C-alpha cells in the first residue's frame, strides 16, 4: 500500500503534472513576514513566563516554608507560558 502510493507520487511528479507553489515566485517571497499580533502575544507570554520563573526561584531561595502547591503552580504556569512564547516566536519566524 505504502509502496504503491510512493510510486504514484513519483509518477505524478515525473509526468510534470504537479505544479509546485514556488514555481511562479521564488520561495523567499512566499513568506510575507511575521504577524504583529502573534509577535505581541509571544512577547507577553515570554514576560509572564519569565516573571513566573523568577517568582519560583525567589520563593525557593528565600521562602520560609516549603509549599509544594505554590511550587507546582508556578512550574506549570512558567512552562506553559514559556512553551507558548517559544511556539509563537517560531510561528512568527515562519517555521
């Protein structure tokens, strides 16, 4: 099944019936640049994630009592926001 599908794709490409999207324009011109709202959301998420990470570091270093709940919440919040910020930066870069 997979082999026949692969052969069909090769046959379509070799018969020149398939038109690549960058044949009319160079591939560098297809990417129109980063989206401004996506760029702003990425920076906001990065700031919130770094603030949450800083709170976690300060709390674990100078906190009087160890609260597992607060540590878990700040770890989850910082990882989510930093992950989405990284994701949005990659999206705005065209990846």
